[in-house]
C-alpha cells in the first residue's frame, strides 16, 4: 500500500488527502497513518506553505491559492527514486 501511495503522489502531483484516500479506497485516517510512515522512512517530507514566506514558496505551484493551514507533502529524493 505504501508503494501505491508513492506512485500515486508521483503521478498525480498535487492532490488533497481526500482525493488520495478516495483513489486508494481507504479512509483519511488510514491515509494519514501511511503518510506519517512514509515521512518516518524518508520518502516524504511535509511543509506548511505560508505563501507570504517569500522564497520558501517561490517554487510552489499553488502559491496563489494555498491557505496557511494546508498541509503539503513532497517526495524526497529517496521518494522520487523509490516511486518509479
């Protein structure tokens, strides 16, 4: 299931947790647990993009529409090589 989530994140790019859970056929709670496991394993890293933080958001595709409470997850280099 972890591999499926990594592959989905890689192929879909930006997705909400609701959408990822729907596509995987699992609950938000299960998805959250999987995400935390991938973070601990070094495949994902989280950030809380406060779009007014300047250069920290310069690369973000959703910088014009994000909210400070939005949780974003990105693949680490390990996640990119492990998800393909």
